[in-house]
C-alpha cells in the first residue's frame, strides 16, 4: 500500500504575501493541489499533509476524504515535519515524501521511485542540474553508490562542484522511515532536522539506498518567491502547449497560450496567440480560435470560428458557428449550427437556432431566437423589469430591424418583421409587420441654434 506525506508547513516569507505559499496558483490551481493530484495518480491510499503557517486555510483548500492534515507547531526542518505525520502511516506501507511547493513533479517519474521502494529499500530522487547552487548534493562512493547528501550550506568547495542534487523526495517502508526519523539529529549549520539524514542512518543499518535520477530539471523546481512562481507557471504552460501540439492542435505560439483549467481539443484546431483558457473547455475538430480570446467553461463545436478579442463563458457554440470579433457570450448562451454572433454583440441565457444571426451591436438576453432569424444592429432585448427577468420568443425567419427595443415578455411569431427603430411591447403575429415608432414631424422654417459671438 502506498501512502504519501506532503510537506506544506513553510511560511514562504520571500513570497511577501498573506496567502500561504502552497496556495499560490499554478495554472489557476493551488500548487499543493497539483501535488495531491499527482499522489492520486499514483493510487495513494492515504495522503498526509503537514501544515504550519496558514494551516487552517491550507487544510480547508485541500479538504477531501483521502487527505489527512497535521499541524507542525514549530518549523524545525523537513525531518521534523515528516516525523509529524510518519507515526500515522502503516508500518508495511511504502511511504513517499513530497513537497507542497514543488508542483510539476510528474507521476511517471515518481512511479519509478515507488516501484523500487516497494522492494523494501529506501529510495532517493535526484536530478542533474547545470547550476546546482542552493541544492543539497548527492555524494557517491568510489563504487558509484549513494554515500550521503550534503546540504549546500554545509558542503565543501569540492562537494559544491557536484551537479547531482537531492530533490528532497524519498520513499521507504513506513516502519523503517519512522525509526530513522526518530534518530535524526540537528547538529548542522541551520540547527534543523534534515529529512535526507535518514538515508545516512539507513546505510548505518545496512540498507541499500537506491537513487533514481531525473533529467527533467524544471519538474523538481520548488517555489520560494514570485520570480520562481512565474518560472514554474511558464514551464507548466509550455507543457500544456506541447501536449496539445502532440495531439494534433496547431498552437501559434506556445509561449502565448495559458491553460488555467482543462482543455480537450480534437485534431486540426488552430489556437492563435494570447488565448486564455479557464475552467473546462472543449474545442471540436477544425475550430479556429483567433488571437486574444478568453474561453471559460464552454464548448466550441467542429469548424466553428471564434474571432479575435471574443469572451465566451458558460456557453455552447455549435458546429460552423461564427462568433466575434469583440463578442461576448455569457452563461447560458447556446448557438446552434451555423449561427452568427458578430462584433460587439452580447448574448446571455439565450438560444440561437440554426443559422440565426445577430451581426453587430446588440444585447440578447433570456431569448429564444428561431432558426434563420436576423437581429439587426442596435437591438436590445429588455428582459429585466427591475425585479424579475422575462423571456423574449422569436420564431423562425424573424427579422428585427436595426435600433429596435424588444420589451419582454414578448413573442414574435414565425416570419414576423419588426421595422427599424421600433419599440415593441405587444405580440407580433405570424408574417406581421410591427412598427413602433413615434410619428415623424418635419418643421418648416426651423432655425438652428447659434452660439453667441465672442
């Protein structure tokens, strides 16, 4: 059985934030949530999280049936933090120790660590870095076997030349790990109880310490300040873009796509620069998302075109629809196949039938727009009376002239026609023309006002 301990008690003073460090987002999700998701991908039976600064907020953010939290009253090092949770792990379990501020470490790398640890030997995850400054070095003996980990501040000049570094991640059997943790001492420069010291104790007891080395340098990086957080965010986003391109999506620039949620794309989708994805988004085959669009919790159908500067949230866009540029679809908007919503049109809680159009400068709220209907520029559905929302029903092949005001509740039957500039408050029957204008008067002899001469 696998159990995971996640260390998340650090204050993170260099973040200069009231928010606990591990709750700062990567891909719009708290760092620690990425770590917990990875533990679940490894099929961990229980996840033990050690919290400290801002512990209540962290515990609330990660609350789940498979997550147990422990409070580390004093921050006395990683060994001390691990000892806070280790007694609750099963003695025969394989226990994997992870860090709440290292969000990109993948389950496939960790699976190798767990697999070896299942045999009974402790395992350390190491990485080779071009610049190992600040990391503990992995020191090997003449035979190339693990000898010890030396923290950067405690290392000699020779040891600082070593490029193989300790990631902090290790795994061992529960009973062994607990026993070694109880023997760790704090006689070092920092006066802290270092988690890697358990490996030296394991060697003293005759255990063989295995080392798994990863070449994914960014995966093992932790976050201590906002500069590192931005670096991790960009690395995360590059991975999302890489996965999309591998799956057949044309991403114009992997450095200018942000996926802050879940994006499921079919093949031959094109995503232009500066596109932001939030929540759960699905994009169908051959759809085009032009530059500077925001898509949140929405579905984009096959062959649809979402033109530049469009904002879509909580909406469904059908096959071969055209939306934008500069359009806004709000929650509850639903466009059937080949519908068009053009520039500066806002749609909320409304359904457009097949081929229905609102090409420019309109607000359509709480409305059913029948197939083939056309809503002219400047049209507004007046759906709110100050207390309640009311619906507008437009039948098939309805034509609404420009600059019209439709006061809900209102029904315009099939083939109904509303003359431009009308305010319509009463139902319009099938094939009827509604004219709701004030009568025009032309005043002869009218003189334009003049400004007084200076």
